[in-house]
C-alpha cells in the first residue's frame, strides 16, 4: 500500500488547523448560544456540564462536558454547526460516549431550534463555496481531499474487503464485517443479474471489492474512479485475485463514460455528485444502459424536508470531511429520474440499522488504531476530527435521521 498524500495533516497548529486558534470574542452570540444549548439539552435529554460546576439538562443520561466555556460558546454562537465541530477539534468539549450525546440531537434535529430561528437560517448559515462545485475539476479536487489521504489510513479501520460503504447484516450483529460487506455487494450484483458475459459499468471503484466479485462471476467490468490512490490499490487487488484481465480500471469522470452496458452499479457515489449535477448523473446512467439492462444504486438518504432545509448550507462535514457532498432524499431520486430519464425505481430495500453497526465498528477500530494512525503522520486533531465524523454519522443512522437504500432502476 502507498502513503502518498496531496493534503497530509502535519503538526497541530493554527496554520494547518484554523479551528485551534482562540476565537475572537462575540459576547452577544455566545450568550444566545448558551440559551439555545440549554434548550437543546433539555429537549434532547442530554446533560451539559461547565468547568465551574454548572450543569443543565437531565440528571441522568449522556453528558456533554464543556472544557472551555468561553471558547465553546463563542464558536457555537459564531459558526453554529461548524463551530460545534471545531470546538470538539480544539478540545473545548468532549464526551465519554460521543454517539450517546449526538444521537438524541440527531433524532430531534427538526425541533431543537425554535421555528423563528429556523426561518433565519439562510441569513447566518454559510453557503456552499463555489470552489467546491462538482464540475470535472472540482470533483477531482474534492475526491482527492478525502479518498487520497492514504490507503494505509483507511486500512487501519476497514475490514479485509476494504469496503467503505454500508454493510448488510442478516440480523446477527456478531458476524464478521467482511461477511456483511460481501452480502451487500452480492445482493446488488444479483439485482442487476451480473453473470458470465455481462458488460458491467461501475461508477465509483472504491478499492475494488465489487469489481473483483463481479469479475469472478464472469462479468467484464469497467470501473471509474477519480482517486489515484484507490485506482492503484484496486488494480493490485484485482491482479492478486486473478481477475485483473476482466477489469478495466479508469481514472475517469462519470460524465466522460462511453460505451453501452448490460448493467450499471454505483455504491454511495451519488453523495459526491452535488445537487446541480444530479440530472447529469442520472442521464449518464440512462444513456450508458443497454436495452433491457438494469442499474443497481446504493445511496445514503435523508428526509426530504431536511434535505431541502440544509442542501445549500456549508456544514462541518463539508468543510472537514466531504467537500462538495450532499445527501439526497428518496423523493429527490424519484423526481430527478422522472424529470430527466426514462429510468424508474423497480425495487428498493432500506437497511439503515446495518449502517449504524458498520459505523460503530469502523469508529471503534479507528480509535483503537490511534498509534498506527499517528505513525502514518496523522496528528491528534485529525484523529479527533475523524472520530467525531464517524460518531456523528453513526448517531444519524441510529436516530433514523439518515437511512441507506439499494435501488433497482429499469426503463
């Protein structure tokens, strides 16, 4: 495995991590943030403790421990969602059980902030930066910032399949993660009837597990990725599996795909497309699909009303984890298909609880691998950032705020 990185984190300092800089005083906003957090804590059932011994929220249940009240409330009041995450990076707050703190907040997200303040969201929420638009150039840059960090980094917490998407458990959460990942892949390949001679297009290679399993069925696989790191390792894995001759790995944007395919599969790649490009993405599926063919799509989902409320906002996840990313609703998928393609959803299956379990395993493995992650050059601030990202995502699925589905698309 290689460890080349375009954007390597280095020593923790304010030049590399602006969140570590002491925030400028903003007493009015800090005061408002404190009032709002008091309300949120009581509503969500989360206790908040301050350094001076003050405690608000319920006496039992999860505890959010504020370590630096001035800095924490200043960040929260000034930058909202982003400030909350940056305060964690800076050590302004912590929790013994991050998921337990974040889950009730995710479950009650639509009612935590008073409606009057919700209506003001567009005035104080930062907008998605134009530089993160997912055009051809922007997509390559956005993908590199996450997926080209280091193959070795991802190997510290992924299972042997190197699969970075929801596994599908059969209800037995004691089974190996790799088994649940292969079940997910095989179900998607079964949906599109991938078998001997199938011309299969995969949009979003990952580290090659789906392409390898399809090739073992006798399919001829063309798989597209924008990640140099993923392409290199996927190629080595395909060769080691003895199916390299049946897999064509291309460093290519989905918009530049050509040819005709009996089946198309795409696993959790739509999240990186961006709202502006949804019609183009789905038209590409339609245009590349041979008559009688099928598309297998796996997508993370959120409620339609929450998607509409947040789709233009620049969140902590956008700033630090997935630049340019946006999660669709199931309704948005249906409406985009109907308006721009001949494709329709012929079959659907949801498995959000399986994603929560997948994320729990990734998070616990990542935390346990702290020494290995540090040895790769990723500092404590980076490790806190990714621990929060994994916990935040897990909480969203446990709360039902997020879901994941597999969809069969046909004309």
